[in-house]
C-alpha cells in the first residue's frame, strides 16, 4: 500500500509570509493527524480528524493556524502569518481508527524554516 | 497530568552490543503503549504495541516489556546493528479520550 504522502519536503519562507502543507493519507484511513516536531522532541499534536470532523484541535494556535480535510481524504495545514518560532518539522499521520489499537502511519514531514 | 518520560536522552553503543531504553508514564486511564522508531529525516514507524495484559512482546531483535503496576516499559535491542541508529519514542494512549501522550524519545547511536 502507498504510504502517507506529504509535500513539500522543505520550505523556507520569511516571517509574516503564509505557508501551506499538504497531506494525502493512506487510503481507507479515517483518522488523520497533524503534528509539529522540534529537534530532539516528540511530536506535538496540532489537530486530529475523524473523517471530515476535527475532533481535537485544542492545541492548534487558531489565530494563525488553520486546517481542513476535504471529503475526509486529503488535508491542508496553513500558517498565516508565519513567525520565527514556527520553524519545525510538520508531520502528517493517518490511522484506520483513532479509538482502537491501530498504529499511526507517518509521512516524512515538511521541514519549515522561517527566516 | 498525563506524562511520558524516557531515559536516557541519548545513548551511544558499539555495533553488536545490547541496550535497553526506558519509558515511565503517569497516564490514566491507560489504554496501550506503543514504541516507535524514527530514522533521521523520516516519520516515526511503529515497532510494537503493549496492552495492559501483556508483559513481554518481541519483534525480531526488539523486545518490549510492560509493568502496568509500576507504569514502566522498556525496549531491549539485541545484537545492535548500524541501522538501529535512530530515535525511539514511547507513546501512551489515554483510554478515556484516545489522546496520545508522546515521550521526547531516546536518540540511539550505533558505532562500528
């Protein structure tokens, strides 16, 4: 099966500019996650979708971050405007369900550098 | 507060040697615990899952243990290989709301 696909792989932008990340999950996976990972740290959840519904977005900085998952498949994460502290790796993951013992399958992430 | 702590933060061993990574958690109610391996520049990949009733589970050269009473888990790697160089992350799922509590990981370096 094809894995989780993320793009772009790398992105360098100036502060105050907008940026968007795209994720295509594994076919049939209902649950989709966006994580932020800083160097030497574990992933931090930004938002979790069950199909089209955002069921946990409590850690998403809603003043500058937004996400959508159209038709319960692909997802886009946007930052506007970006700040220096947003430099990190943004990981997308999917799983069959969010409630059981299904493992998360991760993409290789987008490394964002804000200058 | 639900937390997962891993030790050591980093570890360097020689190829062929064994090592053990630790994970302590204060998560309640507990659903399961999973170990992930993350190669540099890649997303994490699941190695094994431990449920409340399981004490030991092996996956090739990886053996995970779980002590639900002391809320500790370990990941033992036997006869290490250069390809084992990676970060190993422990994740605990909360049974009540399905949240995942991630540790910071242990960075393992295998030297030839």
